[in-house]
């Protein structure tokens, strides 16, 4: 009865601040920023927290913002999260004209939902019934874009990893958190429901690749050159030839692109660059596929007699959604959309750095409707403000109440049943070990 009354109170409060919450989401949509650069978006979060008299830490992993709402009694700490960053979608009608950044994945709705949840929960009548704490955590750089820029941040000592949650783990900002929850907005591909959950999703590593050949006049003396573009083309064929060696159950995805194909049309290309992700369902499958991709790259360089530089950096680890938190989500989202609107999805081939957290703490990353268009495309937007902005705010707040009332019985059940895939230290060791740059042929060898 206490939980039901508290949930009704937070939902009523969120409804009264409806226009503010929608404005947060829409204003962020119109001012998108790329990862580790989200200064204006972070400022909007700070303004809301100040309005709620919540003190906060800022500048975490460059732009992250973290506030703690403390319950009246001791207990577990739950992080409610939203992501600050956009991604690059040229041609999106609300893209930044200079950076081409656009919120074509719904992170603006995550921040609006997070701030709406804070508005609903930051009331003495609520906190006096809670055993534990709630962290409102606006985190940077989930989208894995501008790889070279982020590698530059690492080389200059500004970060250690390429995504926000990884960096925040490295900095110890999740050490005081026991479990984490966030909600991702989706569109009409929700399979005729309004909410759903995949049990897992892929992880990945990323690669920067550079083939180095020898320039020569393409018409007058092509025999004197070593064509790096042909080596890159061969590597794409070799990677494609590996695909039937990937197990179906590992859900491997490899999708390389050529980012530089040469300099002048009448010059044999001496430098060609590529990028790729290597995704899979398990950490071991990622490493196996990564090895096969490297083998294809080396073989292509050998065939053309040029060199190849392969820089591998850690992406995200696979997502493991917590089943106990999933039950709490289903119960509370059904209050808004009805039980019949819930859908169980299969494994997702996409990736998120929330997967990193799920290796060592209970985590939930479900989907709720509200958008129109396709993820990461020019037609994406939050079309239904009630479903896209307000429903996540209410669901996050109601989940936090369910977990922390009754002496945090549900939160303690979640922790008791959780089985980590690895410890935090083992996670960090594994991700640090991914960083590798290989040169083939090696410096003491010669090209063919």
C-alpha cells in the first residue's frame, strides 16, 4: 500500500511538470553534442538538479553529472542513468550544421526521463520511506563515434577509455553503486507492443587499419608502385570469406568501411585507411572473430607486398539484462501501457556500454516506445511525447520505489540472486588488454 501511494504521488508530480520535462527533451534534440563534448547538455542537467536542491558532482569523464538522493534508512544504492551524447547523422533535419550531430537514437529522451524521475522522487514524503539511495547519473559518450578523436583523448591523458561508462568505471564512479537502470526509446519496430526487453546484446572491439604501399604514376609507371587500395580491397574479400566460419549462435557482425582510398586518381594509392567493429555475443567470440579479421588483413598485405598497421581498441562488452530487475520493469511499465503491451525480444546484434556494467553489477536496459523513424537514420524523432518523455520518467521513478521500499527487499533480492560474469578489476584488466597496435610485416622484416 505504501509503494502504491508513493508511485501515484511521483506520477502525479511528473504530470504536473509535463511541459518542463518535454522542453528538456526537445531542447536537447535541438542542441545535439557528440561524446565527451556534451557541455550544453550537461548544463541542462545541472540546472534541473539545482532547481530540485540536489547537490551534484560534475565534469566526470569530462562531462558526466552525478547527484545522490538519500533515503531515510540505509540500504542499497540504485543508479538511474541517461546518456548525454548524440551521434553523427548527416541530413537529419535537426542535426547540428557544423558537426552533423543528431539525437537519432533517443538519448535526449533518456535525459528528459532521468530529470523527470528526479522531479518525481526528490520529495521528503518519498525519501522518508526509502531504505537506500538513488543516484541520478547523466553519463557521456555512449555512441562509439569519432574513434580517432577519442584515441587522441587517451594519448593526451584526458581519458583512459573511449566510452563514458567505461571511463566512469575506471574513475571509481560506480564503486558506490549497487545496480543500474536506464530506459532506451524505440520506434514502431517494437512489434506492436509499447515496451520490451532483450536478454542480451552484442559486444565488440574496434579497429583502425592503415595499409601502406608505395606511390607511383598510375599511368606511366604503375609497376613501380605498391597499391595499398588493392590490399584493402583484398582484405574486405578475405573478411567476407571468413563469415561462414563464424558460429550462428555467436551472432558475429563485422562491418568495415574504407575511410581513405587514396590521394589523387593518377597516383598509385600509398596509404589507405579503414575502420571496423568486430561484434559478437560473448567476449570469447569477439576475440575469436577479431583474430580472424587480423589474419585477413595481414594476408592481404602479404599478397600485395605492402604493410598494414592494425590498431585494436576496446569497445563494449556484451549486455546481460538482470532478470529480477526485468520483473520490476514489467510490473511498473504495465501500469502505464498494460501487460499486453510487453514484448520479449531476442538477442540484439547492437551494442551499448551498459553491457560493461552488466558484467559486474545488476543492470537493466529495456526499450519503450515513443519514437518515429529508424534508429540512427534521418527520420528519427520523439513523436509521442507522453510515451517518449513522460513514461520513462514515471517508470524509472516507480522502479526505484519498488526496489527501496519495505527495507529494500526487492533490491536486496536482486543483489542476492545476481551472479557476476567477472569482478570489476577483472573487467578493467580485460579491457585494458584489448589495446594493441600490430605492424605487419614487423619492423625487422621486409615486404614482399
